[in-house]
C-alpha cells in the first residue's frame, strides 16, 4: 500500500515526562540551590548568618551614616565602604564577628568568637564594631589616635569604644601618611580607589586581594562611589 501524503500523516507524538523524570529535575534544582547557599555561607558568615536580609541591591546599599562629624568626604566614604564590607548590619558599631550584638561600648568587648567559615575556621576572633577591630589592634590604634585617651593616672582604664570614637580612630589612622606610607586622602581624590583597597586589604581582608573576600567584595568600587556621592552632598 502506498504511504499517505505528508499532509495527511498524523504527527509523531512526543513522550511526556515521567514522574521519575519530574522528581529528578526537582531534586537537581534543590541541590543546586543548596550549593549556592553553601557557597555564600562559606564566603561570609556574617552576611549569611544575620545580615543577608539586610543587604539590598548593590545600587541601593544603605551604609549607616558616621557618628563623627566633619572630615574629608573621600575618607568618610571609604570608611562607610569598609563598614559595608566588614559589618553590614543596621547597628554596625555594636556588631561582633558573626553578627552577635553587644550593648556595652565603654570599652572594646574583647570576646573571642569562633570562626565558622573560611581559611581560619576553628580559630576565634575578637573582631568587633563597625570596622571589626581586633582587641589588640584597637588597643594599639586607640593609643595612637583616640581623641580622649584615659588620664595618665588612670592606668587601669580602657579606651572608650563608643561609635564616635570608633570613627575618630579609623579616620585619623587612614589619614596618617606615616601609617601607610601613602597619602590615602590624596589617592582617593585622584581616583585611585583600587590602589587604596589593595593597600588596606591586609588590614580589612574583605576589601579584596586576599583570602577572605565575601559576596560584597566585587561591588565595593560601586559602593564607594555611592557613598562618596552622598558624602559630597553633605558639604555646605
């Protein structure tokens, strides 16, 4: 018998996916999402553990204003950018490593919190405050730059860790040419932002060029530009 003309042939039916195939696709998607979540958590326990829901789109980052007043707007923008990378919460001055909140800022809390991800997993860190100062680093830099050090006869007293003093110490440190062998305010004003990030990355490892980048690191230049725009707008 001659075959039917092409126009009269019934189209070939395509087999519908089986339940087993559907289940496999769902499981594959679930494993993929879990893998992404695991990667984020290993990159930044602070952001994954507490702050991920506080982290908006990069072009809408809301870095809390500084408590200190005055100063170079370029350095102020840099400080706010460091804060986004290190302690992006609604209360950065009160933040310990991992996201725990502390109330008493009369001195550095000096609490050693276990590191749960990254190359130093299993160790502990005393990182605290907006700029995640280690207790030893705070003691050293506060001795150099704190605007209101304890009186000479109060040898037992500690340096006040209140928000304005965290800002003041970091601002003076970043502005000290001898501390970095570089004029950071000048570099920023000339647009050498990446050079500054590189220079500071040994201190704040989330700025890139090191071993502890996090999910914010690739966007820090854009974040800095946004912070700078806001700071420049504040100039009378």
